[in-house]
């Protein structure tokens, strides 16, 4: 195994020049284009608008409107929450948009309490050409991450998809975890937001029950561990080889 | 079922202004930045460069370098072609790039014979600011399509993932199919490139054998049909309700 977790702040375009970012936050507040959402509240995002996460994090989900196995009962199933697939996070400083809609619906929810979102029309960015380029580069980066995500979802064994999925999320969003009994080194990287086993299952084409069973297996193998607050951690390489 | 296949050329940003596109093709040929590839030949794409498909189509694939189920034997398995996940096509006029690499490797192959690819550095686009914006918009579009793709891969039943996957591909790349015995109307839309059942399986986390079985089931249900040259078709709505 050559898992090599890097602090991702270097590759992810999260570190905006403070001045522009502050300018945009001020502009959004002045123009009433800023709003705070509570946990699990839906962001009423419309096509054609650009959204920026100022604080907290966004959870993207997709709903299927087609199904080969339930053609007849599909109408009653659409409202079922288990049909919702978890598609990833958008963290602070990052842009998102929801355009494509058919035959699946994309939606955004506040994943953390007090998640603040700004929005603007694309032409509003004409005032900040450098910032526009940063936003488009952020989408390029997100697109590449989704290709990696698709790579793991192509794996045949559910446990491989699960481990690949967790590795990708923690590689992108992970924060260093320093154990109390080993304060001199980083013991691993943890995902700073909780994810339920049902949400994980909805991302990797599996069920809550299977995810719970396979998470236990990954813990037994020492490939993951769980932090105090139920947050998922990947141990650093030295730990894994023990 | 409200499947509503639209001719996608309106939504996909494929129709470049002919003049700029011709200018760029000329520029690439002058600077030896253009090359034709034969079917299944790998495009030696490097991070930091931008690639444009001039003719034919590109197949993106991902290779896993981690696995929870085969830690010990993973080295010998990496070269196995069955570990390669199909991640989608890039058609003529469309850009692609391969940046993200860990813990999966992204690669591009010519999917059709005589596929011609141009390449350039991002700063080369400083000469064509409008074209740069088109390229970045194309990546925004591709990113949205991948979110839809992730939505279907989150579905629990393999047949739903298979049908969602085929629907998305044909919605994006499909060409109208006019049956000989019904020349007055469009009978469906077909994917203009062949895909093996193994390739489909590698995209949806399944096997060649299962895909073959489920494709038969979808055909029986009238949800798909197969054209003369083994190309996959989705019937138009009127056909499906029969």
C-alpha cells in the first residue's frame, strides 16, 4: 500500500487571497446575497447562479428519477430519502453550482450548522476577473476529484469502494489528528464532518447495514479508526504497517 | 417514467465558433502540438497541459492503487486490465486534462481509430481569452455530468446503475436513430461508440457476466435496444410505453 496523504491545502485552491475574498463577502452582504443555513436545511440553488461557501460546509446529493427495477412504483419512491445519493462536500471558500438536472436532480444541503452561502450571477464576476479565474480553476479541481471518485466506484468489491471513498474524502478534506498519548506526531487524518453509514451507503451503491459491517472490518484491519466524536480517521502510513 | 432525451448539442458546449477553432487547429499543427492516435492507443497526457479532441473520441479510465480486500497481492493486480474503471468519453471539440493522480491513476486512450488530439499549455490560451472561457465552461459542464453519473452509481441495485449509466451516456452523446421501417420519425438515440460489457461493468462496479445478463433484461423490458452494429440505443418515449 502506498497511501500518501498530503496536506491538501497546497493542491486544493482553498487559500484565496484574503483581500479579494473579503471584498466579495462585503459585496454579498451589501447586496443581500448572503444567508446562513442550519444543519440539513436545503439551499434553494437555481441554475445559472454561482454559489460560494463562506462558512461551514455543503453536502451535495443526487436523486434518481429513473429506475429499471421499479418502473411502476417509482413515483412513490422518489420522495424516499434512501434514493438520495451523497455526492460530496463543498467546503469553506469553495464554489458550487447546480445546473444539470435530468434524469437526476442535484441538490445542496447545509451539512454543518450556521453554514453561510453567498450567491451571484456569473456576470457579477466581471468585476473580479482574477477571482473568476480562481472559481473556474476550483471547478477544474472538483472535476478531477470526481473522476477519482468514479474510479473507486468502478471497483467491484464493496469494501474496496468503501475504502477508496473514505480515502479520497480524507485526502481532500482531512485534518491532522494528534493522539493524546502520542503528542509528538500526527497519528492520522480525520474527516472533520460526520457522515452516517446510510449516507456512505448511498454514495457507494450499498446499504447502511453493509457499510456498518464493512466499517468494522476496515477497523479490524487497522485501515481506519474512529475518533472520539465518531469522526472517521485514516492512520498515517507508519501506523498501518504495524 | 419521464425520460426526456434531448438532442444534446444545444446544452453541451460542442459547437465552437468555427473561426477560433480552425485558428487553434492551425496553430497546433504549426507548433507540432497535434497527433493522431489509433484505437486503444494511450494518450501520453501530462499534468499541467490542456488537451483538446479534434477528431474521434477519448476514453478516460482510472486505475486503483489501493484496495482493502487485496492488500498483499495488490502489486500483481495493478497491471490487471479488469482493475481499470471506465470514466467516460471526451468527444470532438471537447477539452480534457489529467491532473489528480493519487490514490488512483487517470489515463486517456483513443476510443476510435484516427483520434486526433491537440495540446497546449494553459498560458498558450492567453492568446485566445474567449476560447479559454469556453474551455473552462466545458469543464464546468463535464463536472455537472459527473455529478449525475455519481448519482446513478449511488443506486443500490446494479440494474438501476446500469440503466442510469446508459441513459446518461446516451443523453450526452446520443445520435438520432431512424429505423428503416419507420423512416418518418426518430425511433431512439444511440451511443455512437461501442462499449464492451466488461467496460460497462468496470464503470458501475459490476462484472462482464452480470452486465450481459442485465442488458438482456433491459432489452426484454424494452428499455434499451441494440442497433445493427452492436450500438446501444434508448427508444424514444412512445416506444417505451408499448
